[in-house]
């Protein structure tokens, strides 16, 4: 009996060891796949804009710019996201993504911007149910010239285990009523440790638009890191954008940077929106004192209007309960006059961000 029991124990131990070996091989193989497949686009990459018309901007004429992080069309008010402590990693279904994209297009048409800047636009992704949102914007807003710059092309991320976020290719879309004569994509610094697999391949695009006085309007679209705990990365990202801004301004050009900064643009959003004073990795105050000379972030009456541009995704959206803030906006050179700036209150119907828009004029 003892011999038989010993054999049974040894057999059980062998099975356990074999299972552990298989598990180690699977995990090791997956990590090998992640590192082998990881690749970043080169810096200073020339992009090709798609122009439908050759309109030129004019000085002293009123124009409107809009910036909207569309959350890859996957975040209705009922949605919560796993990286914020919520429940989901993918859009509910393809119908939800299409409904959100329809709402985003409708909102754009209502605001009628001369320039529209979008962030988190998926070209293809498991998380967005494989809806080509880049093509969607170009097709449904086809009177605009357009530019797409990729800033995310991940391997298959097998996390969370019950519903992996999967693989995605995503980026920045800039639409313009005026001709985009040339464009470039610049890579931003990101973490080099394992966190690089969970952050976007951060970037910004620079589009050149002619102005009737023979100068250029420089339209910069960006989306800075959100979940990095290394504040030096966020500082380095801003520094690189600031360098390009300053260089173009010194040439006499008009410069506009639009996007999701993942920094508190007001600086005191917890007081304005009466939400938690705890600073998340994506809600630290924007370092306005580090802006190059000749630049500003216009906030107008945004603090008095109390309409947030972004919400936390730890829970479904509940007005006056869910944490909200203002992390989207514009940086402008001082040769651009601001008439007003507002956040359009969509109650986060189509995204975890509300669009922010600005009316402006180019000085002579």
C-alpha cells in the first residue's frame, strides 16, 4: 500500500511540474512575442495629407478650432475602464462604437470648426471592435482636408485575462478647411521599461497651412502620456513640443497646439468641479510657467462655466459624483487673437471627453 501511494504521489508531482513547465513556456513565449514585436515609428517622419481643396487662411478673419479626444469611440456614459479601476477593456459591441462615431461626427458638424483635432482614433483594434474610425471621420466629414498620424500600434496585450484589450492601431486625426501643404510626425519620449507596452507610442503631428500674408499656420495635434508615474517623461514630452513651437514662432509663423495634455489646464480643477483633490498621474497642473515666451493657454471663462473636458473611468458617469477635470485645450502664439473658448457640454455622451473649441483670428 505504501509503495502504491508513493508511486501515486510521484505521478501527481510529475503532472504538477509538467503543468508548471507548460505555464512557464507559455508566459515566456508571450513575453518573447511582446519584445520581438515591439517597434516604434521613426522620429521626424514625413506624412502625406489628403487635400480636397486649396483654401488659404486669411488674417483678421474669424475661425474656429475644435479638439476632441474621442476615446476610440468606445466610452458611452455607462462605461468604466479597467486601467482606471473600472470593469471593461473593450467597447461593448460594434454597434456602440458606430453610434458614438455618429455622435462625434454630428457634434463636429454642429460646431462647424475650420480646424478639428482628434485624439485616440483607432484605425483598427480589438478594443474598438475593428471599426476603422480614421476612415469614418474622412468619409463623414469629407469636405475637410485630412491628416492621420499613428501613435499606437500595439502587439496583442493579453490583459485583463477575462477580456484582453488585444491589439490596436490608433492615432491622431487633423481636419482642415484650408490646404495642408506638408506634415510631419514627431515621436515623444516614453518610458523604456515594461510600461512601454501599456502606454501609447506617444507622438505629435505638425501640419503646415498657408496664410494669405505668406506666413504659415502651424497646427500641432498631440496626446500626452496619462498613466506614467515617471513625471520626468511628461516633462520631456512637453519640452520637445515647446522646442518645435518656439522654432516656428521665431520664423514668424502662427502656432496652435491642440490636444489632450493629461494635465490640469485650469490648474485648480478640483476646486472648480468640486471633485477629489487627489492628483492622478493625468491631472497634475499644467506647468504654464514653462511655456516659451510668446505663448499662452487661453482659458477665458472656463472656470466660471464649470463644464469639464474629461471624466474618470473608474465608474459609469454620474453627474456631480464622478471625478471630472479639464485636461484638453489649446496653446497659442501671441500673434493669434482669441475671441472666446468653451467646452461643449455633451455630458460625455459619446466619449469620456467633451470637445473644447476656440474662436480665433490671425493678426496681420
